C-alpha cells in the first residue's frame, strides 16, 4: 500500500500567526543566549547575582574583574568560582 503525504491548507492569518509564534520563540532563545554571555559589565553582574548593588560593593570587594579600555568586565566563570569559594 502506498501512502500519500498529508496536505494542510492554512489561511493567510494562520500562516501569519505561526510565523509570529516562531519569531517570538527565536527571539526568546536569542535573549536567553545573550543573557548567558561570558563577560559582564556591572549592570549585567547586578542582574546576574541575586543580591543588591550595595551588597556586592560591601561584601564582594575582591570580586575578580578585568579592565578593558577603561571599562570593568567580570568573567562569569571567575565570578562563579569566586562565590563557590567564599
């Protein structure tokens, strides 16, 4: 017995809805990917750590960082290792 592929007919509105859903999911994945970047500026660090600005400044003064072009960058792996040994 030979089978035939199923053909699905969609309206323009349905196609548009599917495209929007795919675009939304891809955008979410890109956003998550960019949030998991390796190098972070201060704002990214504050968003990454579950503590306040002041707590970071007061209690994590020796947090490892690198200065590139006058800007402080924090390496996520180094931050994680530091916190695990703290």
